[in-house]
């Protein structure tokens, strides 16, 4: 029996499945962070760092500025003041990693970035114009 299918049609169908798998895997596993994304991340991390540092400083200042107790040596007031100092110090110390990460992201934003992104090209198939997507490597070098 003679196979009446056209080899081009079979090749096109096989190629389209392969292309769809490639497009799907590229879009799932590639993460394209641009300089703007890194700058936004840096700004958010710096804001969190300043909030933690300011809150910790305010808690420590509150512990020292609160009036001394009416009864000298009252244990309850000393515990509350001590808790304010400890929580404030932990908050201020926890701001340091956010400032460090902010600086790293700012440097990444200014350096060269390479990523994959999906590009589109117009093609004519039959009597219609279609958009074909393909992965393209992009490199940005900031001078």
C-alpha cells in the first residue's frame, strides 16, 4: 500500500512538536532578570534594612528614655526594659544582611547581564501571517 502523506507535512508536524517543547521548557526554566529588576530589588531591600534599623534604634531609645520605676529595683520594669533593648538590638543587627544584599543587587544591575528571552518573527504560512516564537540569547553590557 502506498503512503499518501506528504513528507513535508509529517516533517512540519514533528518540527512543531519539538518547537513547542523547546518554547515551553525555555519559558519554564529561564529567568530573565534585567537591570531594572535588580535595581527594584535593591531599593526594596534597602528600604527593609532602614525600617529594621530605625525600628531597632527606636526600641532601644524607648527603653532608655522611659521613666525609671517609682520603686527602685522593681524587677518587672527591668524585664520590660531589657526586652526592649534585646528586641531592638536584634532588629538593628538583622538589618545588616538586607543592606549587603542591596549593594550586591545594585552592582549586578550595573554589570553585564546575559539571559534568554523569547523573540517573535512573522512568517507567512499558506494565506495567513503567523508569529513564530524562538529563544534568543541576549547580552547587555553597561559601560
